[in-house]
C-alpha cells in the first residue's frame, strides 16, 4: 500500500492532525514513526517500571505485527481472517482510539490501561492473554504502541474516573438496576434478557463501519474490559470508544450505575461473581423489562 508523508507545521490537536494531514486511506510513514520513536512520548510508566519503545521492537515484530501490522494500522496479514461481527479488525494504533480505558470518553488511556489490556487480552477476539511477557516487556510494549500515533505527541491521557466504594447488594438495588436498564434503553442492543438480540443489535457498526455485536450477558463469556464489578461500572462511565457503547456519565448517577451493575449480574447464569444477585432475582421473581 502506498504511503504518504505526514507534513504538518501546526499540530492543534490529534483530531486535526489526522483530519488535515492524512488523506482518506493514507497511512503514516515509517519515517514519521521513526521520529516519534525518539520522542519523549515513546516511553511509559506503570508503577515503578519505566518502559522504552525501542526495547519492545523485537517482541512487537515477533508476536504482534501479524495482526496489528508493521505500521500499527491494524492491517497485518492475519487481519483478513478476523471477520466481524464476532471478531473485529485488530486495533489501529495510529488512531489511538481504545475501548478499554479508565479515562473519560474521547480521551487517551493511561499507560496502566494499555498495560492491563495487553495482560488481560480480549475475550471473543483473537487478542490473547499476554501475561507470558514479563512486566518490563509489557510496559515496553505500551511505549511501542504509543509511538504509532500523533495523538501521543500532542495530548495527555485523560484523568481516570473515580469509582466510589461498592455498596451492599440488596433487593431494592437489584430492582432499581432493572429500572435503570429500561430507562437508558440498554435492551435496544443487549435485549430484554441480555442475549444480545435487541432490535438494534443487527444494525450496529463500529466507527470504521464494521458490523459489531453487542455483549451477550448470558453466554458465559467475559466482558472485554474485565469481569469485576468495578470493571463493569467503569464501562458505563467511560463508554467503549470506537463502538456504539456510549458513556453514561452524564445520564446516570454513581448509585444508579452500581444498581445497574447488580441487575446485569442477574443476567449472567455462569458468572462466579453473581450468586447473591441471582438469588435475589429469584426471590423477587424478576421478569424481563417491558419495552412498552
């Protein structure tokens, strides 16, 4: 694929860089990325470990390039074998748009967020768990990922959202969570029973125009961004950038978000974290939400 050199004198914002400097379908060149590889942004910090992009070059080319591509654009030779909606195109690191973040929608993730994504992998995708790498190797890979996009040259990560302490699960909270599920119309995509069969499910596409399936709470798979109650809460408040899943930070209060977490647990028959919620739902005789 022919590439064009990125040549912009003013970097007002990452969005402006991509919109003004990259014609449709164009890529960043290895020359530009080499320059970014030597910039301060091509480092990472996770805990007390500092990562260096250059140290990850060999690991990326051995383990990651087949999917994410030499230029980090998601066009590796294996990408054609990942048809949507079950499997999405590998992440395009040039765009620096990430689903799983602790930061507000539209902002860059933290180094810890990227480290966690590498470590955790993504269920229902071809991205495996990479905890076989040492911590240092994973932190180096975070720095390598960052050198692919102009956004890291001009933007800082967003400030992580604050997750309040988890309240006690009660019947009142589970019932209130069902009301939130109905109010913000989660059922339109996820279905009234959480089976990913809502009326909008078949029409969903991601920001690249690819078909994308909503999460099925009933099939036993792990949510992409983690399986703890805090992980589920975080998804509501940050959204999954690049997908139809929005942030609800402006629509629901923290207490309502916890109620929704507890209700969604009742839809997961095979989840080890939800025995209390499911028992409460059984006692309540909880029926699927009404869409009328």
